[in-house]
C-alpha cells in the first residue's frame, strides 16, 4: 500500500502540539515556520521554548520520522502558523 503525500497548516501556541500523529511507517516531513517574527520550537512531547530545537521565523526544516515516533512543537506566542509537507519514504 502506498501512502499519500499530505500537507497541512496548524496553529500552535504556548502549549505543545503534536504534528501529524504518531508514525506507522517512515516519513519525511518538512516544517515551515510561517511566522515572520517568532521562533518555533520542536521536539518530543515534553518540548518547551527552553529545550526545543529552534526553527527561526520564515525558516523550513525537514525531519525523518520513524514508526512509533512523533514530532511536537511549541511557540512563545499564541496564533503561530505552521505548515507541513509529509512524504512517505
């Protein structure tokens, strides 16, 4: 079975939000920080603005997510727009 390419937009705030669920097969996911001023922070379910991987405003970063893994994000502000593109590998 071939998994589809998927994309979406999410609004994140000051509470950690999971991106695209828990992987059941390997995927490559591109995260685009759509915000023009705030840094987005990425990590596991315990991600904070202090311990997360920082993705600068208007930046794009790709990640490979393996089965059982998930990616979470948090922002220092509310209403932070993020877009993603998920492609099976």
